């Protein structure tokens, strides 16, 4: 974390233009149903207000396809934010232009303004410099606190930093500190647990981690492709046949590096993708035709939990099975519980892993829960995130 933060700049009397990640779920009544991401930005917003700044907030919401879409307006988010802040929160239905400039200019110190969805402007996702320059007119200093969007080179995340002094907010700082320390200087043993459906999304991550970890535990649908690479029969399980050779290569590479790459030894199989399906627990050597692997089995849960219990640093990204269906949730829960019970530094990234932790009420027992699924993955892969690279160096 060699980037400047809001602690490094004078803020009194300034307009802080802050990119936040308020891409939150709304119900049919357009009420916020999970405000985790909004609450995550509060320390930065409150600090800026306490330092005598006025705060102009920018965010995207959903995928409005580069045009105005009523269901993706940020008014419900502004209302919810108002319920969490002591400061007045204003909202306008525009992002740039004369109305936005007037609203930002009139904003008093200690007040907050939320602009409209940045993705209503077709120029946002193409990182159009004219849009970035128009946004820059709304502030004196740019603060990026949207880690979840830091892997995107958009006008409001990367382009704007060319026109204003650019620093990190507290959430961005915390994300980079937790993940950066784990990757660059971990307490060992260092264990990573990777799950989820597809290996193709995570080949780069696994490749990068093989040079850093002591043990790599694989679960979820992606484990099936690894099992196939070991010539195991996987029945009707989800596999990516085009990635089998890559999986075999990664197994060999782990062996060559002295990294323990652990795959399931037993699995929960079902005769259909359904919570009502017939299920059985079998060795990975005995999966019959017509059945599909939907979770890791009890022996694997015990093995993985034991490895976690001996670890000093653990990063977990991706569920161990189809945990949204109750009969196939035990593997993911076992890993979550093992992390909670361990004395390790525990870092959770990826929406499904976070959801499992929150469902079980174990969030407080984790060292760090990442707010950015795609951004965490790209950081784990060793990629440079454009929204971070654009910030001023210390």
C-alpha cells in the first residue's frame, strides 16, 4: 500500500469527490436489502465530514446498459444512506453537467451529495476522458473507496485521477493492506481455499498462488475438472473439458513447487440438480454414471478443516458445493466454521464465500471480509488494478 490516503491530504473547506461502491441489492419496493457496501464506506465519509470537507459521492448500480433505467436510479440508496449518517444527504438525477456542477458548488461543508448512477452515461465504461474531466469539475480532490470497482478502468474509477489529486479511502486502504500483506509477507503456513463453479475463471489465480502458498485446497464445481485430469469418473458433474489439460499442468506444477494441492477424497453426489434429489456420499473413485458431484464429502471436510486449523494465514474464495441448496451446503459451512475456529489471519473474498460467512453469523470472527469479488480475484492473480494504479504514490 504505497498510495496516498485521505490522511495524507488537507481536507478542510475542500470538496471531496468520492467513488464508492453502492451497487447494492434492492427489493421490489426498491428498498435496500443488504447495506454491507454502504456501511463499509461510512468510515471514509464520516472522516471527510469531520475534517471539514463537503462530500460528493459517485457510484454505479446494476447493469443499466449505458442508458437511463428507472429501476437503477440511486434515490433508494440516498434515502438509506441518510438513515445511516447524521449529515444531510442530497441526491440529484444527473452525474455531470451544469446541474451537477451547481449542486456541487453550493454544497456546504459537512453536507453530502449523491450523484446519479455513473453507468447511465455511455462514456463511463469506455473511460472517456471528457466524462472524467466533467466529473473532476465537481471536486477539489478525488477519493477512490470503491475496491469492488477498482479492477475496472472507467471514467469514475481511473480516468478522473488524471484531473485531480487522487487518494485512497479507508476501505480501499484496508482491502489492499489485508490482501497485500497476505500475498507479499504471509504468516505461515499460508493456506488458500479456492472453490466455485469454474476453473477457467481462476487458472491465473491458482498459477499465481502456487508461488506463494504452502497448501491449496480445491472444492466446488471446479474440483471436478481436476478430478477428471486425474482420470477419475465424474458422472454427469459440471466439468470444463477444455480446461482438463490446464488442471493437469497445475497439479504437476504444485508438485514441482512442493505445494500441497488437495482435492476432494469423497463427495456428495445427487441424481439431479435439486434439493429434492436422491443423494449419497461416495469416494471420488466410485462416482456412477448419471450422478453429479454437488459438494465435498465428510472425510474431505475433516481433512480441509484440519489443514485450516494448523494455518497461520488463510484466504478463502468460492464455495465448496452448491451451498444455496441445503443438502449440498455442509462442505461450505464446514470450511466457514473451521476458519472461525482457527487462530489464523482469515481473509474472505468472493460473493458466495462472504454470503456463507454472513448466513452463519461468523463475520465478526474473520480478520477481513473483502467487498470486491472480481477485484479480489484479480489481486490474487497478481494483476495491477487500474483504479489503484491511478492513485497518487506516497
